[in-house]
């Protein structure tokens, strides 16, 4: 885990049983994301944001390297391990604003290129 403070937005990739955790953002589905608190590492930001938005407890374990062609303003991405199979109460988003989407069905979601590349290596056969 890095102890360097995160810069800009942080997105969380949470996979479980061949499915990706997505949240509603207006009329589209995207990764849970948020802004780091002062001096907060990206891994901690990802874990906090997932919990605050969805109620799922995760551990931000692995920063995902940006894609070679990624724009400079693309958010940091952290792969997280799911620690609780059921969300706790008090999530900012309603249950219908959170979904576990099978990886092959994520084509319509707004995902950075690095995440799409990561998912290709984790799609169940």
C-alpha cells in the first residue's frame, strides 16, 4: 500500500464472483469514485468512498497503472477486495443506485481504458 497522498479523483474497482460494482451517476453507470481527504492515500480513498456510497466494506489493495494513452486528468484507479458480502445501513446511495454487473455486460458503463484492460484479464470463461 502506498502512503503517498492521492491527487484528484479516485475510482474503485471492486470485483466479486465475476461481477463489477457500479453506481448510478445520473443516467449512466460508473465506478464508485470520490475525492481524497487531505494526505489520504488513493487506496484509503477508494475504500472510504465505496463504503460511504454503497455500504460495502472493501480494502483498497492495488493501484491500477494508467493506460499508456490515458489523459493526464484521468482519475487514479484502485483495485479493491470485497470484505463484506452485504452492505451496511447508511449508504449514501439507495439500493437501486448500486449494481453488481457481470463483466461481459459492462460495455455501457463509463470506465477508463486501464480498467477495461484489467477486466479483460478477469473475465470468466
